[in-house]
């Protein structure tokens, strides 16, 4: 293992960790400069976490059979989010049951509605697969505890 004390002279390589290879000093400087420019010149993207989702299920408490799920999507300022595509998937909290699927349609600006059929009593997890108008994807989930038999 080579260990050098002091600063390398121009054109010399810089040893990296325990490896025996080296990177020319000018190449390491170029890589660092490029990394600074690419990270500082990019505009921060809006994050899907800034999307607020309110949900209601009716009738409540949930029962086996069709339930209506209303979703209200809004941005960080509270403005309704229109034009989203929402696929809904419901899975039982235990293994062995087939999932239920639905698609939520926009009923009015920022409010989406779907009918989801719970085929069995018990605890369910509802997954929302959301594609925002700008193409970004977002996934959220919520629990529906104690779906009752009819």
C-alpha cells in the first residue's frame, strides 16, 4: 500500500482509499466541478408529498359489498388538483384473498369518486396509485378496519 504525505505535484495522481489505482488530479477536479454545476443548476421539482388527499367512505361503517370512496386531491396551497388518474386497489390485511380493483373518476374539480366492492368482512388496506397531470406518480394507502358482513 502506498501512502504519500503532503500535497501531490501538478500532474501526479491522487491515491484513493486502499486501492492501488489513482485518478489524475485534474480529472478529479473536473468531476467535482461538473457535480457542482449539475446539482446547483437544476430547479427543485415539486414533490408528490405536497399533495393532500382527503377520503371518505360511505356507507360508514363499511360493509361487504359496494362502497363509495370519495377522494379530494389538493396541492400545497389547497388548490384542487385536477386531471389526475387514480387506480384503486384493496387488499385484505391477511394473505389468501384476491384484491379488489376500481378506477376513480373526477366528479368535479379535484374530487374523485369510485365504487369499490369489498367481497369479505375483515380489515382491508386500500392502495391509491395516482398519476398526476405532470406525469409524476404517487402512491398512498389507508386502512379500512372492520368491514362488516351484510
